[in-house]
């Protein structure tokens, strides 16, 4: 029943003390109703006193018990949410992790018999030099900024992930090659601005991008391998560029 689920959803959005008050009030009303029915039949002369006593006893007992129980329930819910976040999110950049990327993109691909979209594999050029020259803390900061640059460059429904080290992936559902080119150019330009805005002179934050269009009956692994191959060719071709199959260089 949707109305019941909606009522529970609204209930759990309340503060803990509000939830406890609601449970206490419900318990008191239930106890008062039972007392009213029972004593009106058998002990009508004591009805008023017993109603007062029932309300007092129910409140004293129900509120602390319901508060503690609801607080523990809320703590468990928060812990579950944190564990779910840790299982699906890259701790540094806030993007999806490789596992969650493979799950979501895989489900999208398996649900269609035609082309499901485009996969981009993005790698930060000469990232080891940044770590060696400026330290790992600066390297981490660059990764966070690169991740944000990618997130701002893609569409709202595109799936972005950090799949390892300085490597990122984007799945663009329903996209074609021309749209992928436009997005890649936007990513490349935005990522360059990360280095331009750095405090330390000499940080280069260009990226190389491999592009693969999902073909009918292709698996996600096959599309990723194709995008990886294109990324390797982009690296061989001098970096700071986009490659796709068939091999045609598109400088961003």
C-alpha cells in the first residue's frame, strides 16, 4: 500500500524526539481506548482515575523506551548508508568507484540490443611527475579537481567513476560519436584549467581520452577494452588528445 509506505517515509524524516513523541502518543491513545472500553463495562466508577493513571504510566514507560529504540534504529540506518556509500564511492574524489561503474554501466548495456552509448577512458598525462615534483598531497588535490572537471563537463545522466590511480571512466547512455567528441573536448579544456589555476607553476593537467562506441551484442568488458586500446594510442600519439575507433585523431 503506497499510502502506508508514504506515511512511514514521512515518519522517519522526523527528528528522533518527534518520532518518540509520536510513538508515545499513539501508545497512550491505544491504552486509553482499551481502558475506556474495559472500565466502562466493568468499573465505570473508577473510569476517570484509571484513564489518568493509564496515560501517565504509558507516557513514563513508552517515551524513554521508544526514544532509545528509535535512536538505535537511526544509528543503524546511518551506518548502512555510510557502508553503502563506501561500497560504491571513491573515497578521494566522490565519484563512483570501479565496482559501481561496472554494475551500473553493465546493467544499462545488458538492457538493450542496440548501441547503448559510449564509454570514455580518461587518463591524466604524466601524473607521476606531479607526485614526484609536488608530493602526493598535491597529487591527490589534482585528482579531486580533475574529477570535478569531468563531472561538470558531462551530462547529468552520464555515469562517472574513478577506476584506478589517475584513470577515470565515463559511460554516456544513448550517446553517439559526435556527442562524445563534444564532451571530450569539454573535458580536455576543463582539465587544462585545473593546472592553470594551480598555485605552483609548472603543473600540467592535460588528459588523454580513449573513446569506444558500444556496438550491438557487445559486453561492457569488450567496450572498455576497445576504449583502453584507443587510450593507449592517444598516449603513443603524444598525449593530450582523443582517439576513437576507427583511429582518427581529434585534438581537444
